C-alpha cells in the first residue's frame, strides 16, 4: 500500500483519519499505533512481527541504559546499536556480502557460502536510523526516554514517515508524542501539502519515469548522445519529484495528525556547490550522518587529512545505505570526492559567480545519477560513453507533447527558487504563513491537483516509489 495508491487514498487513510479524530486525545496514540501496524503489515506481513519484537526489546534496553551507572552505559548503548544495526546488516546486506565473498572463493576454487535469498523489508534503513537516534540521544543525555513501550513503538512505526522518511530524530518529536495540537487549520494545511506531494509523484515523477525507464532499458548500442542526455535528465527530475513528493505527503499527513516533521528538500538543483547540494537534498539523512557519524569521527577538528578521510567514510556509507550494491558505493564516493575537492579549492564556502556554478553543480549531480540508476558498472560506463560520444543530434522517438510539457513543469519548479520572487514564494509556502484568503486559494488548488492525480492513477499502472527499496 503506497500513499499514491487508490486503496490508500480512498479506503485506508479516510477511514483511519475518521477513527483517529473521533478518539479522545488520550487514546489517539493507540489509534495511530494500531493504524501504523496495520499499514506496515499490509506490505510486510512477516517482517512486522520482527519489527514489533525488536522495538519492544530495544525500548527496554534503552531504559536500562538510562538507569545504568555511567561506567555501564556504553555496554547498553552497544547492545542497542548491535540489535538495530544487526537487523539492518542481516536483512539488507547479508546477500551482498555473501555474494561478494563467493566471487572471491570461487575464483580461488574454494567453494561457496550457501545462503537463502533474504527479502528486503520495506523501510528497514529509515527504521534503523530512527532507533539509533533514540538510543544515542538518551545516552548523550539530550532527551529522557519515553514512559511507555507503546509510545516508543509509535515513534518508530508511525506510518506517514516509516517507509521512506523524513528521518525524524527523537528530539524533534519527543514532546509531540506526549502532547500535540489538533486543529482544523492544521488539517487543511496538511491536506494542501499532501496534495502538492501527490501531484509531484503522480503527475510529474510517474510521467517522466515511463520514458526514462524505456531509455535505460535500451541495449547499450542504441544509446546515442541525445537519447542518453534526454534519459538522464528525465531521471534527474523523476527521482527528485518522486522522493520530494513522498516527503511532502509524509509532512502533510503528519500535520493533519498534529505532528511537525522536518523538511527534507530545499530546491537542491539550485545549489552552487556539491557541499550546498547536500544541505538541500535529503536533508534529514545529511543531518543524521553529520551528527551521528561525521562529528563522532572528529568532524573537521582533527586535521586536514583526517577531515577528508571522515568525509569519504561518511559518503561511502551514505552510498551503501541507499542500497546493497557497488554502484551505490561508487555514487557515494563520487559525491565524497567532489566535497573534498571543494574544500581543497575553497569552493565550499565561496559564493562567487553563482549562476555558472549552479550550472556546473547541476551537471555534476546529473552525471552522478547515472551510476545511481544503473547497477552494472559495464552498462554505466557504456552510458557515460554515449553521453560524451558527440555523435550529433539523433531523433528521440520516445517523447510526446505531454512528456515535454511535464518536463517543462519540472524544470520550472525545480529551479523556481533560483529567482528572488520564486525564493520568496517558496519560503512563504513552506512556512505556511497563510492568510484566510490565501488558504482558501491553496485549498482550491489542492483539490484540483488531487482530482488530476486520481484521474491519472485511474488510467495508469506505473506507481512505485524509488526510495521504498532503500
């Protein structure tokens, strides 16, 4: 069940929302937890029991951590981390490591390690990061543990953001779990944000994805320069509107339920450097890696060479976090290398010639999406060769007027905040400083976008979220 599916839009969420608001405030958390368990069980009926059991165990482990003497706290923290990272390693990376080990063992004629195929539970990466923020924050003394296991389960399993983020750190939501404000204004503003995200996903990302998939599915000998560039540009905006659309829907639903989730995107394609790009793309992942990995490694206070080492470690692991495949590791290394180059040259802090640098940064990001999109290294190299084959303009047979219009819309909104007026509008919208009149206008626009999205869903079949597999 996905947010952009008709089952969710017309059955699950309306029914859940009605029950949620009819419940007295003291029972709302229980209702939300029950709905979240049902939602997750719909997509992963077997793993939901593992999730529930591990969450309960972790809750009690962290309580012991909180009550333990100072000398024993690290032991309980290590227990919590091993439990949660162990689940991630087993379900997401066991096949990857065994497959690579078997390649080496086979080349040495030693044999191979048998391992049954392990299915990847949806949302396991996001689940793990949220459990880690809880135990580490309690260990650091930044927050006190929740008083009940059900509240902790709610924090971990809340369905709007469990599957693909945003990564909500415990400190950002602890007080909201205990008490929050429910209002009709929040419901309307949340609905508007949800519909914006739904339209990003259904009307933009899905439309771009159909043609992008066709291009990437072509035999490598059919990739010409113009076709390859067209395909990767389509994918560049597909992945942005797909993931940003999901985040908008999650944030919107959260607000409808009384929660304020952190923003996850801020017009990343307008960045003037890769450093800035990672402050605007998947913001919650970047902040997690900074605060829970980069800084504990020493950050930028351990000397120049070690700072570069720390950056490279963070981005190699960020790449691997996205998927158990070498192409994601290469993608992380690619971005890590540019971050190091920008620090060496001073471009990380420079704001000179912003327009030129925005164009250069955009091209760097686009080229990086190739290795992110294509898993096989040989195919990725063939695609790069096509991009720079300089074979002239060849006909692109797979476009149509609707596709070009949607791509135009994607370009417009993808770079809107690069203008002063566009930046002002975006800031106004995301801060939701609405007057009564503007709220009515936005609500009307949201209803139109919702109707168009439903109409598109009713006639099409393409609807997966890219980040669901991470």
